[in-house]
C-alpha cells in the first residue's frame, strides 16, 4: 500500500520531522510516528461524536470482559524490568499530547501511550492482528504482546506479557481485485487467565448492523468504541465500482472511531458479540489547529457514503479454518 501522508502545511511538517528525528533507531522498532509516516493502513478518524471509552467506563459488561482478550503490541525496548519488583515491567511515561502535539482539550490527550498495534486471542495460544503491524519476520522477536494495558496501569505484570514464537499465517497485499491484511501469531506460551474471542465462521454482517471495536487508538490505554454500523462504502471509490465490489469479498466498511494503533483491533457485532473482522485501514486521523498550534482529531459526519474504515473479514483467513478442525 502506498503512503498517503498529506502534509497540509509547514506546521505539521515541522512537528512530524521533529518526532521522526527523535525516534529510537534500534533495528525493528516501530514508533507511533514511524507508523504514521510509513503506512496508509494506520489512518483512522472520528465519525460524529467521539464514542471511545476507557474499558472500566464502558457500560456493557459483556464487552468489558471481551476487552480482557485484547492485547497491545509493544516494542521490547520500551519494557524495562522494575527496579523494586522484578515481577513487573516499567515503561517511559509519554503522553499522547507530547507525542502528537495534541491540543490540551483533546480527549485522552493526557494519557500515556505505549502500544503501536492491537491484537486479540482466538484460542489459548494464537493471536490475530493486521498483517501490516509487522514489517519483517524479525518483528516477531522485537515486539511483545501486552494484556491489560488500561488507563490505571502504572506498571505491567510480566505475567501479562507474551512473546511471538512464530508467525503462523500472514498476508499483506492489495491488487485491483484483492485486499488482504491479516496475521496469525503463535504466542510463546498458553494464555490461561482469559477467554479467547469467538468469531463468525461464515457469512458477513449486513448493512446497518451495529459494530463495536476494542483496541489502542494512538497507542493509548485500551478503549471500547461503539456507535458504529456497517456502511455501504466510500463515495470516493465510485470511480472503480467493479474493483471495489470484488475487493469487498474480503472486507466491509464501518464508521468506527479509530486511530493509528487500532490496527489489528477486533471489530464485534454488537448484537451477537462475535468478532466480525480486523480493523485494517481508515482515513487520516489528525489535523492542525493553527490558531492554537496543536493537532486535533479529524472529525467526519456520520454518512452512508463517507466511511473510510475498512474491516478485514475474519472468516477470510484460511489458517483459522484449519485451526478449528
């Protein structure tokens, strides 16, 4: 997928360049800024009202429970054994406001960022995420998967940190007729203290069905966002209706409130509680507020034909069919 970064003015260019130059240069490490520059798949956006909620503030207990099975992808370089308690990791506390230049009144601007992608359990040993979350097989070793990174997390229990033992399946390609973006990872040990997520094995959601997404927008502590539904598509794709129609064998579109860091997030059918797919792509997420010299979330109206968020259908992953046999 080709980069689609739009530097609308010199202010944004200055901020991005300063962030880029300050990035750690360790091999394989992907920072929030790095992902923003290199992958179109990480652009996301707010539709209508901002429906993101911290897990402990979300009203529906069912999805609070499901959130326990959602993990954040964290560079191992960022996890340091705690000096006072070796059973925990500590990490540098950098807020979203500091990383992205968010305006002070932006939602969650004062929360600490850490993950760069999201993934979720589909059995005791396997985790599913977006294919573009890894740039090479080396990233299997370079990143860990952290459960329970929530808004009250100060240190991370080592028991909640899992390594990638092996990439079991991965596709990342887009052609005129195909869009594939998924990865299945075998973790370094079984996850026994939380339930794997159930997912749709055949068929697809219908237009108008309500969706819920759980993940780490902007690398923030885990969020649940609802208020979304399956949409017909994006009017900007009408120039290639045949190609779009064929590609939609693999994905559907929904007006989900998501950002970079949400890539790989499970998207649930609100009524059934089943995972329908993996969040893989969306609209550009931040824009400049030149009056206040800061950045804000891009906001779009809820509309049938203005929807950029793409969700790869989970039952289009052949490996999962083999795994369930």
